[in-house]
C-alpha cells in the first residue's frame, strides 16, 4: 500500500512540475512588449517559439514574429473655446514605441455679429515642445444667422517615435487668429479625436 502511495505521489509531482514549466512558457510568450520571439535552425529550417531571443541555441538564429497591433484613442465632442494663443484640444499619453498618428477636429465660428473671417491653425506635436509633427489651417467666414455656423473639419497625421522606457504626451493644439473685423470670440473646437497605432517598424521615404 505504501509503495502504491509513493508511486502516486511521484506521478503527481512529475505532472505538477510539467504543468508548472508549461505555465512559465505560456506566460513568457509573447514577451512583455507583446512580441512573439522565435528561433530557427540555420541547417534544418525548423522554427520554435521562445520567450526571448537570447533563448536561441548557437545553431539557431533569432526571428521576431511581431505581435498584436495596439491602438490608443481620444475622443470628445464637447466644445473647447479658441483664442489667439494655441490651446490643447486633444491629447494621449503614449509609452515608448513608434506610432502612426491621426487626428480630426471640427472648428466652428459661432459669432453671428462679426462680419470678418478668422484663421484657425491646428497642429499635432509632442507636448512641451515647439516642433510640429504636422500642421494645417482653415479660414472661417462669418457665421450665418440662426443655427448655421461657419465650420470646417481639420485633419492631421504624423509618425512619431517615443524612446523606450519613457512616456510622452501627444497633443493637438488649435488657435483662432481673427483677420481685421473678424470674430474675437465664439470660435470653438469640437468633435475632437486623436488616434495612435503602435507599429513594429516604420519605413520612411522622402
């Protein structure tokens, strides 16, 4: 009877060890950044998944297989008042990596009394810097009577790389610069959106 109990204990211990090893392997694939790493034998071409590239044998070469695409999004339809000094209308806090950025803002002149026009510049940048990753502008004319505001949609796009082990705020900023006789108030940014898609690599061309 004791022999049977001993064999049973040994079997359970071995099964528990195997499950534990399998659990560790499962927990490390993909790695902490979401990338699936693999090694392939340079002679046979056999490939196997590993936790990190350094797990490859001397006869193997590391081959990262990439990982799931990660996206970040900001969306807010509420009005943000614009003036002659640029203010943030959308922002995202992004961890280290390379991103494709897309932004859209609807700007509207809600001043029905001023007859002039106003220039509305918007740009996308890393917060606390003065370098615009992309910039564009529109001209809003006098608002119509009733509910017909003069409005336009502004689109922005850019690519940015944030250093590893760091985080950065990406922001869209807009202003309203009236032409002579143009509206000094009641210009707003609304339906504000900012999206960021994390990519493994980025091939840039000019």
